[in-house]
C-alpha cells in the first residue's frame, strides 16, 4: 500500500500516517514518531522518500495540491534545500542513516551550524550515538573561520559533486627537546639574520637556520629567517635586540609578521620544529620530533596562519587540503587573535586540522 504525506506549513514538517512508523522510522530511521503510528518528516526526508518512490505524494494542507517529487523539490522548502537534498541522498546511498541536527529528531543534537546528525553504519536515531555532525554548503558559500567546529563539512560544487572534509580542533604536540646557548654573535641583514660561529647543535639538533656553507661544513655559519631570529633574540640566544628584529619583520611583511611569529613561537614552545612551508604554499611545515638533521624524517603538518576573523572560500580550502594530502601531510589552520605579539599565549591561537574524508 502506497502512502501519502501532508505538508504542514506551520510546523514545516510532512506528517505521514497508517503504518509509517514501522515502515519508515523503525526500520529505516526516517523522521520522528508522533501519536500512534504517525511520524513527522523533515522536508528533505520526505523528498528522499518521494524520490525513491516509497512515498506516493505529499499533499499541501494549505492549497490541497498533490505534489510528486518534482513538484515538491521545485518548491525548495527550507533554506538551501537543493544542496541539503544532494548530500542527504548521497549518504543514504552510502548506507548511512541521518537526521536533522535538531530536536525532536535527535535527543541531544550537536550544537553550532550543523545541518545533520549522521549515525554510524548500522545505527539510527534511537541508538544514542552520533557518528559526526555534518554541515552542508555550496561551493560559493564563504566559511568564516569563527564558524569552524568539530565535524564534517560537505561542499557541493556547481556540478553537484560532493567533497567531504573532516574538521578537527586539535592541539599540535611535539617532542623535540633542545637546550639553547646564549650571546651568539649575529648580524641583521635586509630580510634575514646571520649567526657567526653558533654551537653546531643549534642547527644539527634543534634545526635552526641553514648553513651558509651548504652541506659541507664543520662548524656552520647559519642564516636564519626573521622569524627564527626573533624567537632566538627573545630568548637571548643571539646578541640582537628582539624589538629590532621584530621591527624589521614588520617592515618586510607588515602585520602578517606578528601573526606568524606568534604561531612560530607557540610551535617551538610545544617542542615542534617549524620550518618554512613556502614550497607547499603554506607558512610552515613542521616536524614533531627531530633527533638530528642528518636523520630528519618527513614533516607531518602544513600550517597556514590566518587572523581569527578570516573568511575562507571553499575552493581555497579544497586547494590547501588536496595539496597537503598529495604530499602526505595534514593541513592545519592557525587562527590568531589580534595582538602585538609581545606575549604569546596558548589562548591566542586556535588550531584546526582539515582533511579529505570518504564516508
């Protein structure tokens, strides 16, 4: 027996009676129960049942119109209905049950800008377990950095293909413990600093700078970036004033220098070695554990530094994540609050890793 639903514009749900609870909710995780065997469906759930032919029609209570899938979808009930339906249908096709991330569909819905609660395979809304919180956008919808949250971001492009990104707030950690010398003779040049006769382990063990002599050296003369030099000056490792090095950095790259210095400093304080990520289009590549440069492994993270109020375009996220994946690294965005960089603190930076996901 085919069933029909009734669209209630006041509540924004489609009500289905008869044996709908057993047929749709209990066995396949659609909607939420009402009285008796009646259930309420979100418009996207009703559209999917119409699309599959499991629901014969939806009758609009206000007009009496009897709507098939084409007519119902053409009305675009709800915000961003088109992209939401595409992702909903894709995940159903992959064997997942999912519900709107709101009560009463889910007893304890995830907070934030979340569209659906996706349940682990084999589980449904009554099992009390959410696999991940899902947010859905089109490729032309900007993503404010402040809206990033743990979960999955699904981006639907102009040809209706879907890319899934796993977003995780994760604090980077490392295990590169080093001891630093003091009073090393150094000269500030236009956009870098040269360290004359530094201890050899400053490069070989702690991986600061690059030897002027190239790979053939006995006691290297190190050329350091302004970021490295500012960090070393702040700790009295070199005989330059921190303020002078920082001011030169600001002259070279403006306010961006302070943000990058705060991230560089925090990474070093976390016993992580940051080096330039220029070749990868990032601010830094990082090494969690460096025993010696001679036995250096591959870097693990690519770090991009942004102000906390940054706004991302989905295509830029896709580019960064794909590039990192292609070189076997994880893309991390460091979001820095405004400040003068004089006193770095952990609370000044949010860390978000973003990776491609295949559900």
